[in-house]
């Protein structure tokens, strides 16, 4: 890798982008210490509220989200697929040109496991056509193509097709890897095979785009993030920190997820409560939520009773998973 390539890719740095909806509670309002993290927003929010294209997704989006760090803006392809909604390429291009985002992610059509080969090929074609259109129309130079491939052969062909539009994009996004990443982060006989497959897919795209930063879309928890980074991803995005907080759980380093208090769950074994050793670890946490508490008992009470506190804590843990210099849990 030459000097220019190292500068584009950030000399091997790996990062998590925190997914934040523009429609829901914004954690940085309460905990501004998180404002300078890397954040990801999605135009998919406008599927629920179309007026947001005019009122939200413009030059002031960072201010609305309460962030000062880099912003990645996703086109919302997955949400459109799940909600059977459409925004229109012109609207996507307009938002990409107006929002002050460091990276914008092209509109893709994710293939489903149930799709036939013909259906997948049609989605790949539409994804490529969208990228070509947005490449011509958007004013943002950091437009990232999204590459899919149910098979290695399809992935390789889609890399070549993307190169025909832009051979050296600053960013390349890999979609459709969430099931493989999840399996890679687990224990058991299938995990090693999944890790090998994940590594081969990331390695293939890396070889095709050596000067681009490689982002894996929609990874999630600390354990799956670790698996994606081990396979060679430069960055990932996650809304897992918010989902876990809403579910009532907190993250601990290394992938552990725990309920803070017993919630009378029907599936009592789905997540464990904090153990004594977990409490020892949590006592060292210096996330904004934990350090705001006057003592350890108040720390637990805050995490148990507040979604925002749990979300801030979980975000801090995810960010700490990627940085050797992170102040996570009292270590530097």
C-alpha cells in the first residue's frame, strides 16, 4: 500500500459510526460528551415522515442531531425495502447535496435470501444504475457505492461493475453481511467457517478497491463489531446500542450484554442479569452516564431507570471497542 492509499484509508484506523434516528430521542442533548463521535443518519426516516426531506435533511442536520463529529448519511435502501416505500432518486440526490455529511451512502436494493437469481441480478442492476445517477448528480464527493453479492462470483462481478462507474471511490460499503458477521462472532463449529467466509469477502473487496475505506453496513453489537474488524473492515455502523438500551440491557466490554434489573421476562434466559463480576467491571466505567452518578448505587439506578443513560453507556462501550486510547472502564 502506497502513502496516498494509507492517507485515504486512515493508516489502519477502525471506527464505529453510531446510528441515530432524526425522529427519536437524541442522546447528545443529555450527554454532549458523545457529540464528537462518528454518527450515521438515514433518509429512511423520511419514509415515515416525507416532510423531513424538506425540514430535516438539509444543511442543519448536524445541529438537529446535536453532533459536531463526522456524519455518514445513508440513503435508506433497507428501510425502503422493509417498509415498501420510495423516496425517489432526485430527492436522495438533493439531500446528499444539501446535508453537510462527510460520507453519503448510495441507494441500494438489498437482495433477500429468498430471491431467485434473476431477482438478485435485477436488484444489482438497479443498485448500479442508482450509483451511476448519484455519481453524476450529487455534489458530495464522498459518495460510497454499496456492493452486494450472495455468492462470491456475484460479489466479484458487482465490484467490477462498480469500478466501471468509479474505480477509486473514497469509501466502499459492503451490504448483506449481517448474518455472516453474527455467525462469525459466536462460538461453535460454524463460527470458524463463517469467519473464513467473511474474511474472503472483505478481502476480495479490499483487493478490488485498495485505496478506499471499506465500511460494513449494519453490524450491531460489540461482539459482531469485533468480528467485522478482525475480518478486515475499516468501519461499521450500529444501532445496536439504541436497541439494547430500549430492551433494557447494557453492554460490557468484549460483547457481554446484561439486564440491569429483573424485568419479569417470559424468556428468562434470553439475557442474564448483571453478575457480581459484571458489577466490578461496571464500577470502573467512566462513560458520561456512569460518571454523572454520585455513587455506585445511583449509577445502577440510573442505568436501570433511564433509556438515555443506557444508550449513552452502550455507545461509549461500542466506541471503546475500536480505540486503544479509549477511556473506557477506567483504562487508557
